[in-house]
């Protein structure tokens, strides 16, 4: 029984050893497969993760390169380099793994050889079945040599599996990480490329908009150029018309000279000759800024010249043809059926005495020539350049000859101031808001070619208006006219009122101002300012600085400047309109506004 048991034990041992041998063989196969898989993981064909990643990088780099974004290709190359480095690291790990596997295989081979030797001994009955040395650890039962061997083989097998699993995981992890890194790099490159393309599109769009704006600006410039050319052409036409008018004036003067020669009047010859030379000179070349501007008459007026000459000669004033044309220009511009506006005059016996009552232009000219001749006689005009008396005659043509008699009796001559006085007197008597045109002479003489040479500038008009107000106290007419409900410091209101009476506010020659500082700012801003050392002219606006603190306190109108003395007319000087005088350059003078009369 003991033998049988012993044999069973031996059979169990042999089975155990066979199982160990089988397990060892399986482990060999497992190692072989693991090796193949590991090698395939790193050295496989183009379908492996590494090659796939490399292909992905190459394709991505190609796409980026095709899109023309050179700098992003560098990132793809960097990714490939990183992948290559990772492959190198993986190869090193695989080499270490092979070395360890070889060592394990040697150990397993020695263990297998020992197991086979032991099995041979058992089969031949030469093995000792004595217990193996006690190699158990604390708390474990001692194991026999065969049991220890089997356990060792199992642990070896487990170690090999663990090592293989770790190697495969390492390879997969490395490959997977490389692929993900590569995909991320490709996505980044694509996003960057898209951003670059978008930026390029925006840049192109901006360039297109800039081009459109440039085209529009060019078109506007072209339009402005065309407008300038048109304005230049119109100015040229006006200049040509002025030249033609001057030439016609020369012809008219020449005709008058011939008439005078026939009459035998040598004084008349000299006068007409002066008219022709000086009048035509200023028509062609212009006059100073202090002169009345000359404006050619209209084509409609020119068309009536034959009739004007006819009746001027018939009524004995052939040398005044140009003056008659100037009157017609002011009255109607040569338009309408009553171009001389003579219906209300005493020489109209055919039509109603009302505005535009005459319905025959020729009859209007006949009546108008007689009206002007009567005014010239009443004003005692000596010749076509007797401008002071011509002014009186012209104002009489507008107001009626009664004004001429009144002005000669009260003032001895024409002045703008007495024209204003007469107008106000007549308006009050008739219950009208106004009466006539107080600036009629200046309005007519701008169309008279000789008036520019022999007429004093419009700067005198404001002085004459100011002189009519001397003695006014309190300034109520001026500050109430300006729009104030109660008294204010009214020196600037007075200057503005005088300017308005002359039409200088409407024409923009002088600003409307109630604060002295506003007047200074306007003249300074328009380049019409002079310091206290300036020697002013009549009509200049004088500003004062009483305290010497650099701030203007008072304003007036320059009457004249003679022998280093400035004579003025000032409102609100002691709350009244007064005349004063100062030395040129006086410390009390702040400066001067110089209107462009």
C-alpha cells in the first residue's frame, strides 16, 4: 500500500513537472508572440500608428504648404521631429525589454533543465524525496523543492506576462500620444491657417474699401475741379464783359469828345479827355480799396444804349449817357416796361403816376432822361466828373428835386447824413415806415465807370451817420434797436447801429456786436486788425483799454487822423454821443478794426 501511494505521489509529481514543462513552453510561445507584437508595434508597415501619424503630419504639412502659409509648415516639421524622438525612445525601451527577456529566458531554461533532471531522477528512482531545505518565510509552511520550482515557474510566467503587457501598453501609449499630439498640431496648423486666410480676406476687404474711398475722393476732387473750372470760366466771362464795357466807355467818351470839338468848347474838350483817360483806366485796371467798386451794366441795359443816346442828345446831355445807363441799371437792370422807373415823375403825362405805371420802355427812357437832366441842373453839376454835385443830383432823382433844394439850403451839399435826415422827416410826414433809398448815389455810382476814379470811399458814410447823432444822451435808440429791454453800456450798440444805417451789417463789412471783445475777436479773426501804433483812416473802428490791463473797455468810430491826432465819434462817452481826440499810439488805445469798405 505504501508502494502504491509512493507511485501515486510520484505520478502526481511527474504530472506536476509535465504541467510545468507545458507552462514553460506556453510561456515561450507567449514571449515569442509578445516580441512579434512589440516589433510590429514599432517596425510595422505603413498602417502602424507611428507611420499613420507620420503620414498625417506629412498630409497636414502639405495642406498648409498649399495654402501658402510657410511659417506654419515649421510647426508640422517640429511635430515630425518630436514623433521621431518618441520613436527613438520607444526603441530604447524595446531594447531594454529584449535584454530583460533574454535574462528571464535563460533563468527559465536553467529552471527547466533542473526540472527535467529532477524528473529523470524520479523516473529512474534516483531522486531523493527528502524534504527540501526550509526556505519558507515567517507564517508560511515549508515547501518542497518541486513545489518551490513550480511556484518559481508560475511567478516567471506572471512576470513575463506583466512585462509584455507593460511593453504593449507603453508602445500603445507612446503611439497613441504621438498620434494625438500630431493631430493636435495639425488642428492648430489648420486653425492658424484659417485665421491667416481670414486675416488676409479682411485685409483684402479693407484694401477694397480704401480703394473705393480713394475713387470717391478722386471723383469729388474731379467735381471740385470742374466746379472751379466753371467758376473760372464765369469769372473770365465777367472780366471780358468788364473789358468790353470799358471799351464801350472809351467809345462813348470819344463820341462826346467829337461833339465837344464840333461845339468849339476847349474846356469841355479837356474835361471829356480827362474823363476818357481816367475813367477808362480805372475800368480796365481797377482802383484802390477805398474806392467804390465798378460793376458793368447788364446786357439788357446795353441793349437800350441807342435809345439812351437818342434822348440824351435830344435833351442836351449827350456826355451823360454812361450815367443814364447806371441809373437804369439801379432802377430795373433794364427789365420791365418802365426801365427808368419814371412813372411817378413830373414828366410822365401818358400813364398813371404809380410804380411801373409806364407801359412803353422808350417812353420810360424819354421821361427818365428829362428827370435826370432836371436834377443835374438843380444840383449845378458842371461835368461828368463833378462827383459831389452828381451825388446830390442822384439823391434828388430818388427823393425828388425837393431834396436838392433842402440840402443846399441847410447843408450846402449832399451828405449821407442829411439824406438820412430828409428820409426820416418825409417818412414821418407821410406816415410811412421809410422813404426812398438813403444810399442811392453809392448804389448808382458802382455802375458808373468814372465814379470809381472820383468818388471817395464808402468809409466816410459811417462817419457822417455818427456825426448826425452828436448830443444824444442815454443811448436808448441804440440799445433798444439792438434788442435790449433796458439800458446797457451802449458804445458797441452805437457803432453797430451806425453800421446798420449804412448797410454794412447786411453786407458783412462790419459785425453786429454789443460787447467790445466780440468786435475785437471778429476783426482779428478776419485779418482786419491793427495795433495802437497804426495811423487810422476815416471809418476805422477804434477800441480802447482804459486800465491798461490788456482788455478792451470801449469802442468808437474814427472821424479822421491829422498831424498825429486821431479824431473820433463815440457813443456812451459820458452817457452821450461825443467827439474826442487822442494822440496816435496813445496807451489808452487798444487797437483798430479796419473794415473792408
